[in-house]
């Protein structure tokens, strides 16, 4: 009876994601890995411990990826964005382009707009991304030139449910020595979540300046912030004088690829989910097709019987791996288009 209640509870959450559970067969994952240890499935693992406990870290290193991640492209684009200069809108921009003014630099001697152009040029040269973002015509992607590739932290989380429940995975990606490193921080049981969060806030966060996510502004970062407040009564992603729960992140720049894809490719796709963008924009088909809506359900089954259901958790981890893998490729496409 207890097992039926748990299954019903998680099926209800799955319905919130508008996913038809009957259309996905999980049995294929159960049979192949029944009785196999998780450590043997992912032999590139290590156990990380801190004062709050331990968790598993699973690592991959992609050497010399051929993704063209030229962050400086956004600087060139921004100089061509005449509307970023105050008092220039669509009509005025059109008139200026007809006169041969194609760059903000061309406005340095313009009698009407030179003052505003020079102010903007100064901010661009000094890489002052925060005041630049106050401009309605400048988006989070547009100030990528303010950062080095090593400043970027690609991030995606998996949770037990869709509301205020445990984080079971924090997936991370970053560039180091011409390699793209993927780290999956995995809580082997719910008690390990606090150790995982402690590692994230103390060891991971201080090394980066900018998040890159897919809908992370609305989900991943606020979710992490809530869990950090729950465990530690502080959120290191905001300053000390800010009110918790009003801001999830003000210290780190955040490039949200979801919003950039919707804006850049508006009307080209029927939906803008990460997996759909992989298929339609990048022409990438995942080896793992586990829907995100089933992650919490599979994890719960794993907790109830790890030996029997280890194949499910393998798919959950692989699902997060592909999320982290595709983020820099989508960023590369947005930078080059």
C-alpha cells in the first residue's frame, strides 16, 4: 500500500508536466542493469566528503571540443546595435543606416547622438556589463564579451519534484585547459543533498562569474537559492543587504539560453524545450530519451530498491549529462548566427 501511495504521488507530479506516462516504457532500463552497482556503471566517479556528509561526483572530460565559442562576437554585434544608443529607435536607426552609419563608433562625431554614443562605447570598452544591461536593447547574451570562457558555469539541476523538494543532481560544465569538463553531483539518498549544496556554495561558486543555463533564471537558480536558504539560512548569490527570496541571484551574470532561443528563432519552432532545440536547431538526437518529467519518479523508485532500479538512475544521470553537454553547443550557435 505504501508503495502504491508513493507511485500515485509521483504520477500526480508527472501529470503537472503534461506528460503521458503510459507512452514511456521504463522496463527496458530495469532489466539491463539489474543488480549492477552504480559505481560500476559510472567508473569515472569519486566520493566527495565535507562536514555535512558525502555525495557522488561523476566526471567526463571532452578534449578540444570543436564548438566555436567566440564570446567577443557579441562585442562586435553590440557596436552594430545603433538602437542601444539613447533616443535611437527603429525609424531613426533605419535613417542612420541609409546615411552609411553602421556602427556606434560612427556616431562619435554626430552632433545629436555623440554624447550617448561615447558613454556607451566607454561602458563597452570597460566591460561594465551591469550598467549595459540597464539598456532595454541589450540582453544577457549581448554582454558575453565581458567574460572569459573559463568564467562560465553551465548548470542544470534535477529535483525530486517540481515544487519545493530536494535537489538530487546538480549538473555542471566548465572549460579548463582546452577541455570541457562535465561534473554530475549526485545525491545517492536524500540525506546527501545538504553535502551536495555545501560543495556547490563553497567549492564551485567562487570559481566562476557567469551562469549559463536553459530556463535557469526561472527554475534552476531560484531553486538552488531556496535550498541554500533552507539548509544554511544564506544565499551566496546575493549580497548581504538584499532581502532573501526577493532575489535569487544578483552577484553572477546569467545567460539564459531559453530566452535567447525564443527571441533569436521566434516563430521557427513549435516549442523551445531543450530537447527540441537539440533536434531541430543542432540536429542532435540524444542517446538518452528519458523525459525530465520522470526524473523524480525514477529516483524515488531507485531509493526504494537500488539494486533492482539502478538502471533508472543511470538514465537520470545520463539525462542530466546530455543537458550539460548541449548547453555550450547551443551557446556557440547563438554566438555565430
